[in-house]
C-alpha cells in the first residue's frame, strides 16, 4: 500500500486559513488616465474623452477618435511636434495641442 505524499509545511510560517472578509476577488490593474501627448512612442491606450467642442474636436471624433477606441503612439517628430498615432487601422498625425485634448487610459500593470 502506497502512502500519498504529504504537503510540506513550513515551521516558520504555519498554515493560516483566511477568513471570509479577507478573501476578495483580484483587482484588475489600476488604470492611469493621461493626455495623449504624455504617452511615449510604442505606448498603447484606449480613448477616454475628447475635450472641446470646436471643429478640431469634432473632426477627431469623425475620424474615429471616440471613447473606447484603441490608440497607439507610433512616433514623435524630432522636435516633438507632430505625433504619429495609430487609431483603429490607420495612421494619423496630430499636433501636440490637439493631443492634449484627448484623454486616454493605459493599463499599467
């Protein structure tokens, strides 16, 4: 008759069963909301809001920069302006002041 192997127990750290209050569902990674101009090249995010009510904000939303849309910073020009971003399936060049009106959320985990 074979004896099943026993679970090794630590002498320094005895086994402790958590109480019902201590058991919680794992939290998703905290999301960091920043403006699009703050992201580094290669960073991926989702659009949270597009601020403004002028023609530029309206045109951005017509081009697909809407809340929930995936967006990725491809590169920045050598002097930092404009930024090249990928929205959905196309590339878009934005001035930094336009990118400041777009709030995105990144998963930093």
